[in-house]
């Protein structure tokens, strides 16, 4: 009996969601991440288009303190695993629209070379795909990409060893400007 | 008792309606598609109108707004430190038409919930199936002796419009170095609980660069305020707070902070039990507040001067099929902010659409609020909250273990990133509202 009852509740919720044009849960994130997760603001990240697993992992990392945050930890704490899963589903189905932002062409050209050498094995297809949970880099806001690298270098976040080595190699070869050129490359993807 | 304007009685309303008829405004009929009228084209009203149209394109949505332009209060404090232009706070309603929303540029003067009608300034009558009311705040002129609408032109509150922000900025520019800027902050609840302190910080930043011999006296009707430890940490680091040369002096209620009367001719305010007099070259008097006039004259407020609502549906407890959101309503734990208003509007949109399409019960909404305050060069802080109501709509409270403020000692990198994120929030929310 109980089983049937639960089933009925889920059904109704499904009908409601459909009638209202989708799940209402993620709508409140738009104030900072933009409508449908595409940020019109020049620093908060676009969160559309990442795989559900990537999204869920990031929200969990915010909760556990394994990911640097100015405030997302305090927001993530308010959501249940179920809600996080639903939001992940929602955002994974929305297209990542690349930011239209000014970038330095010559620098991006130099950065391309570093990206291919040190980053492309995980950030595949010029950072346009989220395969293996690295997120999407192509067309992400430049400020955000910079902030993330700063976070990584300050050391709270877990990052793959190979990525850390790649960053260090670029710093060794071409300094901070070299690293910036890689970000310019990813940010300039149209 | 209502302030300023007498109640529009039901009889008056009916006479009015009879006089102007319903011909003043074309009606497309209620029928199965149905009509939603939204009063107030601010954060709450626009978000509600857009969300409803998006979820149910067949509904007829009419947005009634009295002004030609919206002037954002959020981020307006930056204008005082000269890091933002007044123009960047101004938006038009042109962008809303393409969503199929009808924008009526008039003031709503009365609501008769019993017959589901709204009457407009010009006499036209709008029928509705559901009404959404998000009129923001009005200032109370009945609490501080000697304070009124005219005095506010000399002692700006800068709490509702661009003109007032412009006036305050002009006064700060005209002030001589060495002058005192007096800011008076009201008791809770009021619009944006951290904004008086953000304002003090932004003005201090301006004075530090252009009028370093000047100072700010902040008279507060409260004992403690939102994110106090974080504000004071910044004031100590940036503006000498706690030293002889502090740019900001803060006086809580227990130290004569509550302003009780003003003398605009002498540019003086009187505060506390001892009737202490303080003079200012510029006086930014932020008075106590209440729900916007239309809510009061239509009987939607209670003796707190705010609107009681069901915390799950935001339906007025005083009028059926009328939903009140944003600053005007009493949303319990949720502060009166732009972010809250947008969250509530999305909730109400879901409630209204499901009711009008006969769906019935819908899942409880998870609300979000977030407010940034920018306190100086590369220094921003934030407070956030996640909220849920109970199924009977009597409680709306913070989800345990969530929300809270930035931590003191967050580190320079975090504080700096937060400034860019704050500006990014402004770009996103205004984009969502006006384009
Ligand atoms: C200095 C300052 C800083 C702030 N900073 C922040 C911040 O950083 N973050 C944040 O989230 N919030 C901030 N806020 C708060 C934010 O501005 C408000 O909470 C928000 O605007 C509330 O939205 P609302 O829809 O209730 O009202 P409003 O946005 O004020 O909209 C009300 C609209 O209704 C219209 N109206 C009223 N009566 C009628 C009528 N009878 N007929 C037709 N139209 C009518 C008005 O003209 C207005 O356009 C700040 C406020 C101030 C003063």
C-alpha cells in the first residue's frame, strides 16, 4: 500500500512539473548564474551544460569544504542530495552558451600551444566537452577561470596531479603570462 | 489607522466602477485562458510576470507600473563613492513586451478583491482572476517628529529612487572638507537590512579620497545590525574604526542612537532618551518603512503596516486570490531584498499557474536569498539564506545548517573576488529583469 501511495505522489509531482514548464527548483539560481544557467554577468560561472555527475560532485565538494568558495558552500548546505540531483539534471540539459567577451588574440594564439601540450588530454576538444568531469572551459568567463586557477594555486581544492604539473610547467616556461595565455585561449572560443 | 490617505471604501469603489464602467480598458475576457494582473513593475512584479508567461503562455498577463523607468536601489550606494553612474541604475520596460506581457504605465489606485477588480488612476478598471501585488515600500512620515515629504527633499533618504540618490550625491559633493555626514538607520524590519552600513562604507570611501577631514556619524535605532562583525572588521581595516581618527562613528540605540525628531532649518536631529542633538552638513535620514500605499489603502496590511501572507503561497490572509510579495509582505525569516523578491515571485508564479490550470497541490518551494555589500577597494562581503515553508503556510524559515555570512578574516583574495561576483550578480539580475 505504502509503495503505491509513494508512486502516486511522485506521479503528481511529475505532472505539476510538466504543467509549469519544468522543475521550479533551479530558477532561483538565475540571479547569480543567469537564466537557464547561462551567466550574463562577467564573473559568475555559466553552469549550464556540465554533466549531472560533474554538477553533483561540485555541490558536494562545496558542502564538505573541498572546494574554495566565497559563498557557494553556504548555499549548497541548504539542499538535499535529491534536490542537488534534480538541479544537476536540469542544468545538464541546458546548452552552455559561450560568453561574448573581449580577449587578446595574439595571447590566445600562444596559449593554444600550451593548452594542446598540457591540458588537452583532459580538457578535450579545446575545452568544449565535459568528459571525465573537468567541466567546460571554452567560453567560460575569463574572470572565473582566473579565480579558479588562483584557488588551485592557494591549495584548498583537490586537482589532478597531471593538471598541477601542467600548470607548473607553463609557469616554469612562460611565467604568469604563459598561464594567462592558456586562459585567454579557452575564453576566446566562440 | 492608515496614514496619509483614507481607506477607499467598498462603496466608493463601486460608485467609481459604475461611473467609469469597464470600458476604460479593453478586456479580453477571463474564460479558460484567464488573466493575471500584477501591480508594481519592480523586482518582484517583473519576475512574477515573466515567470508566469514563460510557464503558461496562454495566460493574459498585465503589468501595472506607475513609473516610466525603473531605478534600482540595489548597487545604488556605489553611486555615492563615484564608482557607478546614476544612468547604470535606470531601466526601461520596453524589453517586456516581447514576452507577451502588457505593460500599463499607470498607477493602480484601488483593489476590490471581492469582485476581482483593480482600478487605475485614469479610471480604467482591470478585472483579474489572480492579482499579484509587489509595490515595494513607502516611507513612514509619522514616526519622527518634524519629518515629512518636503523635509525629505532636504534630508534625503535615498531609499526608493534614483532622484534621491542623485540628491544625496550632490550634497556630498557640495559639502566642505571637514563636514559631518549624519546617517540615521531605522529599526527592523526595513528594506535591505545591510544597506545603511554598506552606504556608510561607500561614503567613507568617498570621504577618504576627497574630503579626508570629514566624518560620518551613524545613529542607529538598533542595538545590533546585519553582519555587524564583518562591517566592523572592514571599517577597522579601511577607515580607522575604533581609533581617534575613525571616519565612522556608530551609536546604537543604547547610546542615544534612536532619532526622534528633526530640525531641518538647523540641520539637526534629536535622538535618544536625553534628546541629544547632532548636527550634520549632510543628513541622510532613513526613516522607518511600511508596505506601499496600494497595499495599505486596499486593506492588505495589518497593524505592523506590512502585509500578512500565507508563507507557502504568498496569498494574502486578508483577500482571496491576491498574492503579495517582495518588500511589502511579511516573509518572516526572509529579509526584504531584491533576491528574496525574485525568489518569492517565482514561487507565486508556480502557485498561480498551477491554480489557474487546475493542477492543485504543488511541491513546497525552496527559496534563496543572497545579498552582497561592497565596503571599499577590493572588499565585499555576503549573506545568503535558503528557506522553506511548512505545508500549512504558517512558517517560512531558514533551512538548518545552511546560509550565513562570509567569515571574518576570509582573506584578501576572497574579498576581492566577491567584489567582481557582486557586480556580476547585478549584471545577471538586471539582465533577467529587463532584457
Ligand atoms: C540602498 C539600497 C541597497 C540595496 N541593495 C540590495 C542588494 O544589494 N541586494 C538585494 O537583493 N537587495 C537590495 N536592496 C533592496 C531591493 O532594492 C528591494 O528589496 C527590492 O527592490 C524589492 O522589490 P519589490 O518588487 O518589493 O519592490 P520594488 O523593486 O521597489 O518595486 C516596486 C514597484 O512598484 C511600483 N508601484 C508601487 N505602487 C504602485 C501602484 N499603486 N501602481 C503602480 N505601480 C506601483 C513602483 O513604482 C516600483 O517600480 C537595496 C535597497 C536599498 C535601498
